[in-house]
C-alpha cells in the first residue's frame, strides 16, 4: 500500500504551481530592505538557476508583505513579479498600468494607500500562462474588502485577474487589464491553489468558500474562466478561525489535494485533473497547539 507523505511546516512559500519540465517558478522574492546600511535585513532573492544555490540580497525592485508571486520563461529567466499591489518587470520597474493592483477601501483606508511594503495575504495570489496566447499571463488575486462597522469588517468576496502582455514595452511587458472580477462568492483568506489540467494547456484554480466546506474548482481555458464544480468537502464547517492559519497544496502529480489548518487538522482528497472534481476524503486530527499559531502543508518528493 502506498502512503502519501506530508510535511507540516511553520513557514509559508509562494502559491504552488505545476510546470511540467519547465523552470517557470525558478526565481522568488521575499521581504524588504529595512536598513540599507545593515546586512542581514534586506530583501531576499532565490534563484534556483544558480548552482550551488544560495539566497542573495535583493536591493532593488518591489518590497513584499505576504502577497508574493513571480514567473519566469521556460528556461528560468525572470519575466515579471508582483507584491500584490504593483507589477514589476524583469528590470525591477513597475510596468505601465502596473500600479493599483487590489485597489479598494482596504488598500486606501487600512493599508493607507502604501505599496512600499507590499500587500497582505498568505497564498492569495498566483500567476498563470494564458492558454490562448503564448505571451500572455493572468495574475490571479484576492483583494481584501473593508467595510467599517461590519462584522467582520475585513473579508474576501472576489476572485480577480490582472493581465500582462509580454509583447509590449519592448518585451518587458505591460498590464493591459487590471482588477477584473471573474468570480464572487465569499472566500477564505489563503488556500488559493492551482494545478495544470490533464491536457497540459488549461489550468484548475481551487478556492474554498468562507463557510460550509464548499470548494470551488474554476477552469481557465482558451474561452476564459468557468466554474466547473462546487463540492461540499470535509466533516467540520469552516469558521472565523479557518482563515487564520493554514494553507493547501497539490501533490506534484496533481492527483492529491491537501488542506491544512490548525483548527481542522489535515484533509486529503483525490483530484481528477480532467474533470476538476474531488473524491475519497480522508482526514487526520492533529490536535490544537498552544504555541504554534501559523502552519503550512507540503508534499515531500
């Protein structure tokens, strides 16, 4: 009998993506310069093209909170990246029309309109190649909404996309569409997860609703976005704590989906990459921890 081996970690990484035999996820950015004169607290760049690999300082470009996504070409050359409120090209300049990503009341009033430190939100942003255009890319993101006096006052309603065309600006890319809503249901923070379709061209986007254990499977194809499935999965309803600590990942082959939070434990499903449907629910209760407040899940190789 084969076993799925899952590692629980106390850190987070960028939203996972599956690129068969490509290097499109080879460059990552983290953090920000806090003091240009002091070593050790500057922004960090991971470049997995380098052998041997070692983190290096990133002293230019965008700064990051927790919203974080980047993409390379198939050879591992950086194309562009985003901190959730701006999009920068490979030369670390904000693209034309690349500001005001996730614009709204939350950014203006709570975040004080300041993109210098990036946008908040764990596992709430990712980048997908356009199935219909080799030089086009969708940034999938979830803006936080803010309504003073509401309970809760900060929440997530929309899934949106911002579109980058790499044929423009001399091959550095332009943002041609921005903050376009393609779904509106009310969602958990975090847990935005994607995997390639079995046809190796289209993409599955999976995002849980904020209540009722509903998991949405959206298909991104040449025709655009389409809701394919909305399944009730699991044996414990989501609550206010579900968004607080946890995330979800696909296995490298895309056949398993893991959902983890300290308040619900570990849930694992089979996933059909042809239909976008979940099955074979299994769970493992790990018990609540008094000291561990944030956690993540990942499949080992």
